[in-house]
């Protein structure tokens, strides 16, 4: 199968705080990142639908990281793709 991705994925496990009106705040782990998004490990049935916007912030740094808006663009059995 040909890989048509614009940006390569890089395996990386970091804590990210995601926020949405449906569930409040959750701390989740990433599976990978790319220049255009990331994949978070969660139970997708407990998350908003495709196309919904969540806010995300990398955790664990010594200073506050920016909060960014991300769109749910992919759902898999073990998580979500955010862009």
C-alpha cells in the first residue's frame, strides 16, 4: 500500500491535556506526531464525533505550553487522529 501522507509520522509518547464540553478535561498519551497533527490513545466511544474541535496542550514542560484547537479527523479502535 502506498503512503500518501503529506507529513511523516514520528513515534512519540507525551502527555496531552485535551478539553471539550462533552467530557471536560482528560490527560491522554500520544502515539505519534507529524507536522500536521497527532494521534492520541483513548477509547473513541467516549470522545466527541469526527469533525468536532477539541483543545489540546502538551503537559510536563517547565513552562505553560500553548493551548491549540484541533479537529478530530480519524477514529480507530485505540484512539483519535487530531489535526
